[in-house]
């Protein structure tokens, strides 16, 4: 079972206030709703809201003026924070990608040698569903993840599966709105097909070539996000 990451209420409120500023396109000096209004907007207590406001004030995102209200202080600071957040997410995913290249690359290599007819049929069914969801314009993140999990299972190496399972929280970041975009890696779909075609015919070299093409595409996508 995966560990559940604890997120403090005031941190969630802080993020919601930043989202509000961005969505409403507020500028420096614009007034935010009152404390009373925001407690109702976000469905939180006054103490959690005030803690969120204090953290945002410390970051120069807002300014609380007694008797007057709460104002946006520095839009540039807010934008800078957004850029820092994107850069951190990018670096995290790029670091994780390096691990994927090593661990999942070995899984593809072994799967190409050991995959059974039953496992081939399972993955073919998943790819058929993947195609259906993609053509219907649906979110394919979970079926994409299932495909990779089945390839890993096809290795028959329980230690490798265990290592990748322990890595799952970070690994799944590639499938759950990476960089805030569910469709960021949609272009990798064709490589799922070509990689699997090589795996099921036990063409190890071909499978690895298609796997690395997929990883290279993901890396380029990450580096292109502004």
C-alpha cells in the first residue's frame, strides 16, 4: 500500500487563494474577498485561513491591512512562484525519468525475453482499450499506467517488480497530470504499440529502441514546458 501524503489545511487554502488570484487575473493593489467571505468560499475555519494568509504575506504575495482588507501585493512575485513550482516539478520528473530509463528499461528487456502468450493477450486487450479511450477523447492516464505495469509484470522478476512498486508514488506522477497537463505525453502512444510489437515477438533490441524513443520524447516534452 502507498503512503498517504499529509497536506495541511492551511497549505491547501494558500494554494486556493493563489489559484483565485490567477483565475480572476488580479493585479497588484486589487482587493481580495474578506476573511469572512473566504472562509465560506473555501469551507474552512478562520484559524486555517489566517495561517494561510500569514504564509502568503510572508512571501509578499498579499498584504493584509487592518481595517481596510486584503490586497494583492506583488503579481511578479506570484508569477515567479509559479515559475519556481514548474521548474521544481520539471526537475523532479527529469530525475525520475533517469530512474525509469534504468529500471523500466531493464523490465522491457526482460519482458521481451520472457513474456507469455497469456500476458501478450492481456496487454493486447489493454492497448485496445487505450485506443478506444484515446479516440473518444477520454483521459488515458490510468490505462497508460496499466500498460506499463503489465510490461513490468511480464518480466517474471519479483524483486524488480518490488523495487518498481516502492517507486510507484514518484512513477505515477508521469500519469497523473504531469506539469498540470493530462495530455502532455499523448504523443508517446505510438511507441506503446511499436514497443509491444517488438516485445511480443521477443525482439529485445527492437523493444529497447522503441522504449528509448518513448523516453526521449518524454524528456523533450518536459524540457519544452515553460
